[in-house]
């Protein structure tokens, strides 16, 4: 995946505007940043996930998704290594980040999905496509 691929996926979501933050391209919905490009270098993107979503993608594809450092990472900010990334995985992460910002609600305020008897991880994992780990 390239930076242009990441940009095209982000811009394909409804009501997205490309802007810039700290001299890096960012993608916003409702004025809120849900993804960025070019940090820490040109080969990286970033998506603003919940900590639970971050855990799912980082476990599924550790060569692609990595928590940002410090408080940003603990809050769900997740770096995306573009070179090994697959479009389906990045699309799912971008959609999750977009959805989080587009609702305008903090994650804790959202209604829990029905089926509370299932483990929480089972519900979260369903938000992302099944990812086969490559043998690299």
C-alpha cells in the first residue's frame, strides 16, 4: 500500500475533508481528525481507534499496526506501516476510526450492542474482517 492508496481509502468515506496538522496531511469528519499520513515518516499512516480496536488490529497484524507512543497510543492512536499493509485491513481500520469521530460520542457513551452475554472481545473482533497472518 502507498500513501496515495491510504489517502484514497480515507477520502472515500462520507463527508471527509483532507487538511493538515503539524505539517502532516490529516483526514477529518465533522472537523475531527480520524487519520493522518506521514508520521513518523512518509511510509506511515495513523488511525484513531479505541484502545480495544487497537488491540484487535495490533494482535492480528503486528507487522502493520503498532500503538503510537505515550498517552496517544494508550488512547488508541495506532500507526500503520503502509508498505506491508493490505487495503482490506486498512479500510476496516479507517472505517472504525471514521465511525468513532463521525458519531460525535465518546466511546464510553455509546450504547452497548445487544448480546451482552458474549465476551466483549467477540463483539469487537467482528468489526474487522478476518485477517490471515502472512508467512513472512
